[in-house]
């Protein structure tokens, strides 16, 4: 009786295989596509303490985006640890908005004129897949007039874009590192 069931089951599996039908577990898995940043924009100059808005639009077809990484590189200092902005559930499939960085730092009461930094932004999904990286150069300059009077390009030229979160990175002035006891 038991042998008859095994033979019957085996014949059904062989018949399905012959007809080209296979169970779900035998199907090749389709490669999962991770998140992608489709559009990005940020101004390139501002005085020290500038409230910098980094506009980004991202998608994840699986709706699994979890967080945005912001990493700063500064000549003379190096790379700062990543800042993580966690996305609200409504932004895990698609987001369009800005992350805000108030560039004044308690660790550097002043920043030398022409100090340059580079901000690198990418999105990560829940599985740890990383999106493409967008790069924003920025120079601290004090003589800029009307620095907040600009119109972002499409698709960010709409009113009421949501703030997705803040960047919390305290900059150092490499010329004054010794005076702050940092080494």
C-alpha cells in the first residue's frame, strides 16, 4: 500500500515535469531589485550655519526602503561616521522630499572660508541592499546674497515637499583640532 502511494506520487511529479509544469519551489527566483535614487539636487554654496536642504527622490519596487545614509568627507579631517535617517512607512516604496542639515556645529564655532565638504547620500532597504550613491559638493562661503532664494529643479519645484528627516553631523575645523583636545 505504501509503495503504491510512492509510485503514484512519483508518476504525478514526472507527468507534471513532462508537461512543463513545476511547483513553486522549483521555479528560479527572480532577482530582487534594491532601492534607487532617481533624482537629487542641493545647492553647492552657503555660509557656515546654512540650513542645507538635500532634495532626493527614491523608489523601491518592493516597498522595503528602511533608511537613508548620509556620509560627509572633509579634506584635512576625513570621513565622518554615517548619519541614518529612518523612513516612515509611507515613504518605504517611494519618497520625494528633502533631508535637512543645519550646518552649524557646536564642535566648530567657526569654519574657515572656502572649506569644502562632500556629502554622499544613498538609501538602504530592509535586506541591506544599497541604492546608487548621489554626491553633493558644498563650499562654505560668507559672501553669498539671498542664499535661500532659489528654485529647485523638477521634480522638486513643487511647494510643500516633505522633510524626510535631519542630518546630525557635527563638523570639525581641521585647523583647530588640537585646541579642542581631539586627536
